[in-house]
C-alpha cells in the first residue's frame, strides 16, 4: 500500500522527466525548489491582479450605466436645461457605490504590499507604476458630476 498523499504524488511526478528522453534536468531546473506552495502559487492569478481588473471593470460598468441615464434624461429634458440640471444633480446625489468603493479601498491598501512596490524616500510614498499612482479614487456623487456635468 502506498502512503503517499495526492499532493506528494504530484510533486514526485513533477521531478520526473516526462518526455522519457532519459536526460537529467538542467542545472537551472534543479535549483528551483519544488514545493506544494510553489505549485499552488504557479496555478493562479495573483489577487492584486484580479482586484485591479475587478475595480477597472466596476468603474467601466458605472460609467456606462450613468452615460446611459445621462443621455436618456438629456433627451427627456431637451427643452428645459434647468430641469435637466436639477434632476441630474438628484440622480448624482443618490448614486451609491458601496461594494465598488470597498474593493477600491482594499486595492489602495493592499496593492503596494502585494506587488512589493519600493518606497520613494524623497516623497515617503510608494513609487508610481508606469508614471502614475496605483491608487484609485473612490466613486460618489462628485465622480458622477465630474464625468457627467449637470450644466
């Protein structure tokens, strides 16, 4: 009877030359530790990457939703710009982004740690990523009015 666990079998098989050529592994391959943690880590997308995608998709969804509502209200109030501005401000004030803002807060807190971003000692902040801050602003009524002005 074999006392190996399924994880041990996976690790043992990963150390065998699958091609059957009988050649030993290269020096580079032999220097990498084969652990269960490395196996699991290699099989998934890092959480920071998933979160960035979720945040960006959430912002894009909100932008599309408010663009549609903006256009519809503009058509409805075509002859009365003051009525449009009053009603659009009311829509903006009622805007709720609780789940998305929670995700944005998690991103802003954990992204530099998960990415292991270096510190800029001059600014005492994390370095910029591709020339811009990694932080995403939270959404609210001001965001709606900034992207879709009432006037």
